[in-house]
C-alpha cells in the first residue's frame, strides 16, 4: 500500500509541474496575441495549489516534512487571500469583506493556512450570491478563522462526511489537526447561518 501511495505522490508532483508549464504557455500566448486569459490562469493556479496541498499533507503525515511554525498576523493572512482572489470574485460580481479583531500574532504554518483559507474562499465563490466574509478573532484560547457566504448553505454540514467527498476539506481538516499546542490541536467545523445566512467554515488553531 505504501508503494502505491509513493507512486501517487510522484504523480501528483509531476501533474503540478505540468500545470505550471501550462500556465507559462498561457502567459506567453497572452503576450504574443494581445489577449487576456486571466480566468484560465486562475483555474490552473487553483489546481496547482490543490495538488500542492495534497502533497504537503502526504509529506507531513509520512513525517518527511514538519510544519513550519512561525508568528503570523491573522489580519495580514486575510488581506493576502482577499488580494489573490479579488479579481476572480469581481468577475463573478461578488464582494469580499475582510475583518480581523485578532491583532496578536499567532503561531501557525503560514503557507499551509493560506492554502486552507484560499481554498475555502474559492469554494464559497461557487455558491455565494453577492457576498463572502472572512474574519478572525480569538475564542477559547484558539485563533478562529471564519469564511462565510450568503449562498444556500450546506445540505448537511458534517465535516467527517464531507471530508470524504472533497479533497479540499480533507486537506484542510488534516492540516488544521497537525497544528498542536500543549494538549490541544486544530480543527475545522462547518455550519450554516451566521450574519450572511449561508455556509460557514471555521478553522480553529491552538
């Protein structure tokens, strides 16, 4: 079984490299023909990020790599995710609101948490009607990162069931759980409601 997983890991790495090659060809085509293929490049970047997340999760669980924990500002994380995804959301007619009351830097793996948040925002953009909100606060000794939208919400907000159906949620749950401090570990929760009335994804980091 482990041999199969190693082969799949190698395949994921090769596929990611091919996506980067495809993106460079699109950039070249844009320059040569004076056309804009922003949405196509965005889709390729998303696919590459998803593969990177899967590969990172695999390596962390195999103990090939370890989390790179450093102090990071939740507000700056949210600002970066909003910036990267704003053009895509603008094309969809969606407003992104970023809000953080968590001013104190927090220990986390910045790149991996950015991947979790960016993937969550991209998923929200598929269902939101007009608005997506990203926020951060401190709750019960955790850093709570929340992504919510004004869409129809989850049919059944069960993280265990949905993580089996979606790679993004599976990766998010596993990466959050690898964040540990003392006897606590990170987690992902799903629910409906909130200020916007749609789906809510919460990432709790100790």
